[in-house]
């Protein structure tokens, strides 16, 4: 991943954002995701939010069957123009 300025990562006028452009966005203290080619910008989670997520992930991890796994903040790629990062997911180990 090569970080560049926002202007360099921005798609041409009238074109949707792609995951490739999202991966190039600079880390400016925000969370970026794209949904259907639209850029969504959010602030980083607060310490209270992070504590709740940690507690939830820990509780889920203790309750998960052995063939399942808790994964915090994974990048979930649905298509070339939709990627987001949920707080926690549970996935099969295989």
C-alpha cells in the first residue's frame, strides 16, 4: 500500500471510488470506507467505544466454538467498489 495525498487518491470527476483508491488514502485520523463507490469518512472510535468493542470481542471469543474465531476490525471486501471495517466479526477458522 502506498499512501499519497487525498488529491492523488481521488478518482476522476464522475467516477466512483474503488478499493484500490481507498487503499491509497492517507491516514489523517479518520476511518475511510467505500460503499457502492461512495466514500464514507468517519472519525476514529473514542476510547469508550474501543473499550466496549474489546469487551464484546473478549466475551464472544470465550463463547465461540473451537471451529469459529473472533476477528477485530477486519477489512471486509465485498466488491471492487465496496469495502468496510466492522468492529468485530466471527468467522469459521477454515
